C-alpha cells in the first residue's frame, strides 16, 4: 500500500511539473521598454506600479513584472506572461491599459517599444525566493539569419546551464513572434554577486565566444530592480 501511494504521489508531482513547464512554454509573452524624461521618472514609476497591480488581476495573467533600470532610473521594462494570445489581446484592449498608455505618453522621450514573444527555453512559470536584493536582467540577443538555428541551440544550452547556477531564480529565453532570429533573455538572480558569478561562469563565456560571430547586434544586457 505504501509503495502504491508513493508511486501515485511521484506520478502526480511529475504531472504537475510537466503541466507548469508546458504552461510556461505555451504562454504568450510581451516584453516592453519605455524611457521617460529624467524629471518624470518618479511619476512614471508610480503609473507603472499601479498598472502592474491592476493587470495582474486580468483573466489569464500568469505574471506581470514591472522593472526600473539600475543606474538609469528613467528606463523601464515590463515583462508579461499570459495563458494564451486571447488573454493578452483582451488585456491590451482593456480600459486600464489604454489609460496607462495615455497617461504615460506625455512623460516619454521615445516611443513605447512593445515586442510580442513566445517561450523558447523556459522553466517553471512561477519562481520563489525574490527579495529586495534580487536583480532582474533583460537582454536582447539577435543572430544573423543564416546563424539563427545555430544561435538558438547555443541559447538553449545557456538557458539550461544557467537555471542550475547558484543564485538563479529564473532564466527564460523568449523568441520574438515577428522576427524569430531576435530573442530576449529574462533572468532573475538572488543578488548582484550571483549576477557577477554567472557572468564569468564557463558556460556563459562559452556562449559569448560561440555566439559573437553570428550575432546581428551587440549583446544588450540591462539590469533592473522590481517595482511591482
């Protein structure tokens, strides 16, 4: 009886883990960037924080991370995950989304940059262990079209290795829907030391070495703190 119960429990846990991974893989992701005038950074942060609180209540929302860039406090990023494209579309059409964009518009110094993605190499949708010291990293990576497939294999290997690194809380590779050779790395680390250690890890250095010859742009790595 105990063996049967243990087997049933193990199968249930495996099914749960598979469901969460599949859900993350099938989710609709949006990565957005916006810059305000320096004088407007506090007003923009307050608007974005309130927008995040409201958006997390929308049907189909899986995650809504509102981030402010370290060292450049007038730079922001929002990383959203939705159960499916229909849930994301409903959010985009919602009154509170339109109101946020309208109120933000006078504070901007560049257009609001919104990029739809799908999950390419992602772990569990929910992560634990985030604190005030956690560092969020959003990196744009793109490969020249002939190098796309090789680049994707490199980035899959980087993602798998990085999720096992000390201090990693999340490591996702997202693929832009309109340009599959453009990708976004979304990482969360326990603290700045974990970020530094990852940057000099053998698997990170190998990725940078192998990917640079087929890259279409500079490795654009930006560090943020959560203002959720």
